[in-house]
């Protein structure tokens, strides 16, 4: 199975100004993800997608491949990730390069390791599912079996649709949420269903001690603390 490592990043940011090129402990944020991808033994290519000349220049210097400039309409606040992935697959296919699956690595999750990427790819291959996502466990107080929605009568109802709440924390089934670190999807699912998930989704548990998804300055401050910890 031939797998494309895709790192998308656009210029500008509202929550953290110019975050993708902003230095985190002496390295541009995007460098963390590029280094992890290039260190993977199971990615066949590492492609960087951006419309921003500064980011493109940085990515090339770091060793990522930049075979095209992303169109401006795919670099807006409203542009979807799936549209960016589809564009990449089509552009590469037009030049004779085809891949069986895409491993999407977002720059805003800087502390995944090369080893974790390879573990995820191996699990995806073994599972033979449409996709695989990295996840973290939902804290028990936010478990869907304990979450309420507002009914049409303006009263509370369990989000799961159950009549009775599960009383003991120990009896709650494990629940997980996507942490944004890794998405792996078969190319045929991306092109035919316009989806990063498909019907069957495998998962791999991330290390919560290494997790941050940088969207706000508070997230950035957490990332600085983690970067200092990992570089001791």
C-alpha cells in the first residue's frame, strides 16, 4: 500500500497570528510535523500544501516536497480539509503519481512522533478499514451517556436516547473523541465519498501527555510548556 503523507498549512491565523510559521522553542511550528513525517518509515512521500510563499519556502528548506501552490479558494477560513486533500490527490494523479491512502498530518498538533505515525499506519493496514483516526478518551463527566440535550418541551433528555442514566462511573462504556493528530484514509473513499472517514473507522489512542491542538494563545502557551519539557 502506497501512502501519501500530507501536511496542509495556510498563511495567516486569527487565534494565534501567523501560527504556522511562529517559532515554538526556536523552531517554526510547521517544522515539528515535517520532521516527524520525514522520520516515518512507512510514508512513501511527504507533501506540503499551502498558498503562502513564506510557508512554502520554509517547508522546502526543511525537506518536504512542495509540487504545487494551493489555489487561493482552498486557503480560506471556510475551505474544508477534504477539499484540500482531494485537490492534492488529483494534482498528483495528473502528473502520474497515485497513492492508495493519505495520512493527513495537521501542523497544529506538533508533538506526534515518527514512531506514532508508523504505528498508526501499521494498524490501518492491519484493520483494512476505510480510515483510521487518532483519539483521546472522553473524561467520564462528558461521556455521552451522561450528556443531556434539550427536548422540544424544553426539558432535558439523554443525548444517547436512553430512558435511564447509567448511575455508576465504572459502568460507563469507553468513549473517545478525535484529537486531530492523525487521519489516514483510503484514496478511493476520499474521491468517491468526499469523506475522511468512510463507513468503517479504526482508531489509535494518542498519548494525552503529548497532546495539544493549537487554536488559541492559551493552546500556544501549553505548547511552549510541552516543548520545553520534551527538549530537556
